[in-house]
């Protein structure tokens, strides 16, 4: 509801002069809190998306972040549209977000009520591994170091093999792997599965398929095959820095919940 706030002396003067049309209401009503807040994770950044407010006097949005769901939310920036990229987010840290809407009069809404959090994680593109029989020193990959390593080294989380016309990715007995199917990009698989791991600790590789690895030291990773040949495999990958956390790429869809505001 609009509120009337005019000094009494001015009001009496205007009334006495018969100039009622000069009296106008001051806008003290804030916009509605934004809805539909969701995130998409990158390598040292997080993207935020939400539904556009419909108020005709909408001026923009303020963005807030916290280290916990019920913690204090700090202002980090503004946006003129329903999008914001937090490029100060760092891999391996958890970020909770809220957004407010503001109007031309400077009124600001309450914090958005969606539960929106994410964890940036490292990723890589066009990594090439060789067949371990022909180039053993370039056949393994260490997700924690983002590096190609020897297939039989302690650091290798997996290694490439081409045998009898079939391409394989192999892991040790203390590591798990599985094929999660065809994907259009590495970004599609947001969470590691909880079951379905290969009992033989290897998978047949198919171009366009994404695979999830559960490493020996309790980290999750994924890779997507781009090209295959007898001598090499080329893939994109992403890796979760937080142990036991299955989030690999947060898709742009948030869980729903209720947040009453910052402390």
C-alpha cells in the first residue's frame, strides 16, 4: 500500500490554495523478492540466474553471498538483468547466494527465498592420453594435479588402453569408474552417482559419452570423450576438490526452500 508523507505546513498551504493536484504519494513499497534463483558452476566462478521481476519501476538487483545457508549474507554486486557471474568465487569453497530487487525510488525487497548454493571446481579441456603399451609415460591422468602422468605411477587415477580394437579406461582396485551415457557436453552431469560402478574397474570408451570416477582418496571426477584412436584418447574433465562431495557441475536449476533473511 502506498504511503502519504508530506510536511504538514506544505499540506496546509496547498489545501488553502486549492492545489490538491500537487499532492502526490511517495513510493515506499519495495518490489517482490526475486524467485527462481539457480546456479551454474565453473572453474573459479559461479553463474546466477533468476526470474525477471515484473514491477514497472524495477531498477535492478543486488546480489549477496554467504558461507552457510543460515549465515550472514554480504553484498557483492549489482545487476541490471536476471543474471550475475561471481568471478571472485574460488574452487573448493561453498557459496550460498541471495538476490534482492530494487526500484527507482531506492526501495529494496527482502532476500530471495530459494536455496541456491554451489562449489566451483577445476576443469580441463582437450586432454590427450596415449595407449599405455606404446607410451606408458603419457597414458595416465592425475585429477588432483591436473596432469598427464605415467600409467603405473601412484598419482595416476586412471589410464588409457587400446586392446583388440576396443578402447578402455582403466582404474585401480581402490578406485571406481562408470559410464553414465551419451551427453552433449561435459556440463550435463551435475552429480556423481551413488551406485552402478564397474565391477571390473574399467569401461569401454565411446565418443560423446561421459564417465564418472570415484578416486582412491574419495574425490569425484568426470570426463567426456571427444575423440578416439588406437593411439590416443582426447577428453574434457572436471574434478571436485572437496572429499566425499558428489557435486561435479552444478546445473542451472536450484533446490526450492525458504530463507527468511540474513542474520
